[in-house]
């Protein structure tokens, strides 16, 4: 029997409005996200592309449970994130979510190994260290485990960040411009690494990028403009 | 072990190793070390000063009484582990063959003196002794001259015949009153009975001397003070009205003040550094949160992190403080007597409390904001702390600082003055700072490119600069405050004790000897006061009210050197001119024309006797009665080393009475021998040597001055740390700005000059504001704490501005040097 993959992320009518300005001109509401519907299946890779200010980063923040929508519903692993407080969302993130940031956000005082161990430790994984070692080997930094971020190049730092994102085997990985701070050659290498690992681990990937090339490696591309999707391209069916 | 403990300790270990906690640790270390070394150091200096000065009362405390004190007091003293000896003082006639002389007898028990030394002449020079053996006396050299006797001869004192067994070289608790009644005779306490001079109605002074550990003395003091009777007086060196007591009190206040300034600065450094600590950890907290760490997890992690950091810093601080105190005291050993008992409990307790207070109060707000870092920052970036929690951070910090000041100084006035002046500074700073910066911008727009950019930078960072401005200003203000107060205080002391301060008093100069004395003074070119005629007389009535009762009460309950005069014979003089150090506060000084009978009375005595200008005073002088109206009331500086009088008559009133003269003079050591020789020709002239007291005063000044150098050093270190911490806090933003300016093609020299100028301008503004604040603080400190005349310190305004520009400019520039040296590419890579 052909069972269709589980919907891991389900958004219905998501909107985000913020209040800007104060004082003489008075407060003005600004709509960042128009009502958005989105379903992501388990194992799927989705790229959200769009110009600056189109709302893609805001959407990523809400999808990842870092922020709350102004209205609408969002279910991550069937959990109603829109009704959760910060602590509950933290728990969901700890159990199911991985992150890769544009500026790497490695903890400068911890070694590469310790940075990678962090999420596994937060999930109370007894084998955090071993798993982190394995992941660093996979990203080709097995000989740099004791180096601090400042001793690594940008590309190496992002590889550590990728290892960190995958170490706790998250169900879904959110990446915010993962190659945005890298030169094109390194960016290429990083994106290959990211997709390879993603495939190996069968992780769902949602990434936000300007980089068309990177976006095209995803199974689905969603283009945003003025807070809404304007088209969807599906590269391949998820089997 | 919970994971947060593991992670927290790991983070702490790495950060410590990598030097990321250096500034915050250094700030806490400095606060703790400053408090430890200063409280230990100043405590030891104070106790050394007091110990040494206590030799002037031959003990730590004295109970003086006109009747024997209750036995219980001595029993309690023994129970309190205090040493005690008794003395009896009285005046009596001493006879030797046909000669007789009024002498001041001091009958002492073995063990006297408890502090200081009683030196008796011997063949091998002066030797420290306790009490003469029974049946013998020690006397002053002048008595031998007056009675025409030699060492080994006998004198009669009352009914006793006593052998002169020694000559007194130095008596620790000698009276500095220039009107002492005759030469000193030391008698063994057990011989009192034999003399039979103690009869009902005899004028006797009982003195009970006590000495021991400070804590025991303090306990005893608490027990005894409520029981002190009307005819008794319970005092220590500081309650004496003497220049020494005064210098001691000020020295103590100053040491406290200076140390408090150091502590205040160290606290500012902790405050600045802990804010920076919080901001620097924000990305970590956001990443932790993004990875699903709960708020309580992060709170625990950072509480432990902060606790580890504080504990580590406090321990290092205690160690550093101990070493600093050790070496400071080593350095001072040549100035401090070696018998100083050092206790580390007090400094240890105060220092640990300081560390904890700083760690808790200053970390509260930054830690709270840190834990509250929004998780969204991982996407949106970090904008530092919002200032919403301003009051939350200010109130605990101010309370902590006040507690610290109070804990350290135990002086509410000093603490409030310091805190208030600092608060006023902060308040006016914010207003003035902005005003000056915007003024600077206008000036800057017409100036060169570098200055223009520097001022634009200042203006743009107005909010951060306000914080920097406040810290810099406080640092500079505290530095200035210390310099100014130190200079003022030492100047005042020096004024009080000029090089040629009188060190000898000549008393009992008779009229025929006056020209000889004047001749001697002139021949030896000695600096001397004029010769004051002295007439002894008794104040008998004010207007028509007889004074008997009033005066005798005064005599009993007040036994200060000054006040003893009233109730018995007063030493009075007459003068045409108002003597130096005397100021008329009511009425008018004698008019030069005519020979009207008038008298001028000292203001405190006038107040006590309720005498006003216009009252008529009656005096009994010998067998004569004199009535004169009071035409003026004078304030007298009793601290001045010159003869001072309660009553000064107009010229002509007393001229018919038999008179002796008194003079004070400075005899340099080279002239001492001539001086002795001169005196040996006139054995009836008495001399009072106050050299010992003067050298004691100088020791106080020297010791305090050296202590101040040490504290100044600490204050400078603390001030620099505040600057470095502040500059560090703005480093990331500067890095970004430099990257942008470099990218836009700004030349290295332009960036260097504008950075330097930015700090110089900021420093100069801070210096100006600090000078203003210093002036206000000094005004109150002079007025309320030191009780001295207030003054303006224009010169220090220039120092403040100069030091501010130089100090902030160089420290800021040096801190940024690393950044300025980076190539454009590196800068851009690092920041983007």
C-alpha cells in the first residue's frame, strides 16, 4: 500500500501584523504576512525565495516556532504551535527542530565539538559527544574538533553549524540563508553538504534564500512577494 | 549531574581561559582587593596612629575623677582582660633645706605607663622606667635648680622624706598646658600615705589608666560610659582638645573617604563590566533558546556561570588584596611601629561582603535582561539591552553602593555626601553632556574633517556616550576629589605646623629677665611670639552675681585643660593689639586712645558663663578687687601653638600688679644647646618642650600621606579599568562603523585621528563635568566632614579637563588601536 508521507508542517491562514511608529505620527499597523497556507511533508525540501522585505524571514521564524503568528494556525508535528507559549515551543524545538543560520551563530567560547554537542545535550542524549564526533567527521572537520570558531574559516564555521543542526537528528531543519555569508565556491560546497546530509538522514528541510541555485536543489520553491506566495514550483514528487 | 551544570562550568572554563571574562573578573577582583587591602591597611594605619598617639595619655582610655572610683570598675577591667594602673595627681610644696617650691606630684603604680615610655636619665642616656621605688622620687631637672639640690639628695614632700633617684627626661602624658603648677615629681603610689597630703578637702585628681585589645576596650567602654559620674571624665586621645587629636580625627576621616572613593570606582567598574558581560552573552542565550533550552534552564546555567565567576574573582581578589596589603605594610614598616597587631577577620569579612554585594546587585539587571533575550534575535540580530529595566538596575546598584560605603566607613554623613554628589553628577551629566556634545557638533562642523567626524560620532552615539560620560566623569571626579582633599588637608596641617612652629614655651619669666630673654632671642635669631605678661586672678562675680557656686560646678564636671582654669585662678594678660589667631565675634577690640578699663573674654567661656558684651566682671587679684566691663568676645584658635588666654585686659588695668611673662618660640635643634645654656643661667624660668607633640603630628601627616599615595594608585587603576571596560563595550559597534567607513574609502589617518579626537573630546567633557562635581563634593566635605574653611579650586578644573582628555584619549585610542590597524578586508570579513 502506498502511504502518503505525513504532513510535518501545516499552516492555515497564517498572518503577521506588526505595529510600527509611535509618537506624533501615531502607531500604524504593518502587515508582513498576508494569509498563508502551507503544508510540508515529512522528508520534503522546500525553498522560500523572495526579495528583501518580502516576508520570508518572518515566515521562517513562525514556521520554526521562534515567533507567533498574528492569526491563523500552525501545526508542527501536529502540535498547535500557535496556541503554545514560549516554553512549550522551546520543548517542540528541542524535540523536533534543527537550525542553520546565515551568520552561523556558533558559540565563540566553545570548541567545534562542544558547539555540535549542544543540541544533543539539550535533548539529554547520553552519547552527545560520540554523535558530535561522527557529525564532524561527516562534514570533514574530524581533525578540527578542538578548534574554536575564531580559528575556523567562514566555510568551516558553517560546516560546524550544519553538523550541529543534524546532530540531534531533527525531524525538520530550518535554514536561514545558509550560504549568504560565504563566497560562491564555499557556498556550493556547503549546499552540497547540506543536501547530502539531508538526504542521508531523511530530514525535512525548509530554507530561506536569495540564491536561485540553492533554491533549485529543493524539491519545491515558493516565491514570496509582499507577504504572500506568488507561485509554487515542484521539482519532484516525494515518493 | 544536570546538563546545565556541565554546560555552565564548561562555558566558564573556556571563557576564563580565552580571556573573555578578564574585564568582569578584573573588576570584581579589584573591588574585593581594594576593600580588603584598604580596610586592612587603613585599619592598621589607624590603629598604629592611635597606638602611637595613645602614649600621650599613657594608655588607651583614662577615667579621671576627683574622688576614688568605684572598686567595681577595676574588677570589671580585670575581668575584661584590660591592663590598668592608678595615678594620683596633686600639687604640694617640696622642701629642701631652706628652699621650697610648689610641685605637681604624680603618684604612679608599677606598670605605668601602659602606652608610651617614661624616660629617666641614666649614665647610658635615657632609660624607660615605670615607677620610682618606694621611698624615692624622680624629678624634673628644673626642680633640682630651684631647690638647689642634686641627684641623690632628699626632699620633703608633706610628711615624707624622699630620695631623688632620677631625673625625668620624657613623660608620656605630660600636660601641654603652659600654666602647669610647678615642676613634676614622680612618686611611688604606695608612698602617698607616708606623705599625709591626702586629707579631707585636698584637691586631688585620680586617674585610672586602661589599655588592652581594641575589642575589649570597646566592650569596657560600652559598659562604663553610662556609669560615668558628674565628677568623672572618661576619655581617649581623640576626645582631647589638642592639635594631635584633631589631626588624628581628620586623618581617619580622610583615609575612610579616600578608600571609599576607591571602592566607588571599583563598583562602577563592576557595573559597567557586568552590563558588557550580559550583552556579550546574548547570542549564546538566543542560540540556546532556539535549540529548545527553556528559560529556567538558561537561568540556572547563567546563575551558576555568574556564581562561578564571582567566587573565582572574590578568591583571587582576596589573594591580591592580601598581597597588596602585605607589601603596602612592609613598605610602611619604617613609619609604623612594629607592634601593630594585624587581624585579617575584619578586612576579610568586609571584602567578601563587598564581592557578594557587587556580584549580586550589579548583576541582577544584566542577568535578568540576558535571560530575557528574545529568541527571535537569532534571525533579527542583537540590539543590546533595552533600557526598560533602568530602575530595576539602578535601585539595587545604588543600594549596594550605599551599603558598601556605610559598611566600610561606618560614617553616614560621609556616605550620604558621596552618594548624593555622585547622584547629582549623574543627573546633571545627562543634560550637560548632550548640550556640550551638540555644541561641539556646531563647532565641529566648522572644523577639520577629523574633528567633524569625531563629533558626529559622539552625537550619533549620544545614548551610549551618556553612559560612558557618566562613568568617565565619575572616575575623573573621584580622582580629582582625592587630589584636592589630600592637598587641602595637608596644606591645612602644614599651615598649622609651619617649619618654625613654636616648640618651646618659656613660663615664669620675671620682669627683670624680660630684656635678657629678648636679647637671647635676638642673638640667636629665634622665631618667637611676643612676651605676654601674666597675672593670676580669680573671677568672682558677673555683674553683681557672685560666682562661687557656678564656678565650682564647672571645675568639677569639666576637667579639660582649658576649662580647668575657671573656678580657680585664671592666667590673664593685657594687650594693646588683638593677638593673632583671635577673632572678635561680638563687641569691639579696645580703642587705642585713653586707658579705659576693659576686658575681652573668650567666646566659649562667655557662652558657658552666659556673659555678653556690657556685663561687668569682678576679679580678685591678690588682695585687690578689680571690676571691668566686657567690651568684646573673642574666638580663639586653641589649636595654634601659641599662648592663648580666656581674659585679655586693656592696657593699664593690671600694670600695678606683680607680673611674670610667657613666650612661645621655635628653637631649631642646632640652637638647642645654647638654649639649655641660657636656661641654666636663669633656673627660675620654666620651659615646656612640645617638640614631642609636634613630631607626633608630623608622623601622623607623613603616615597618612603615604597611605594616600597607595590609595591614589588603586583609584587610578580602578579609573582605568572603568575606561577600558567602557571602551570594550562599544568595540563591536566601532568595528562595524570602521568597516563601513573603510569600505567607503576613508583614509586610515582620518579614522585614527577621528577616533583619537572622539575620545579626547569625550574625555575633556567628562573632565569639565567632573571638575564641577568635584567642586560641589569638596564644598560639602570641607564643610561637614572636615569642618574646615571651604575654598574654590580653579587649578584643578584645568587638571580635570587635561587629565580627562589625555587619559580617556589615550586609553580609548589604545583600546581601539588593534581595530584601527586591521586591513579593510579583515575588518569587512569580521563584521559582515
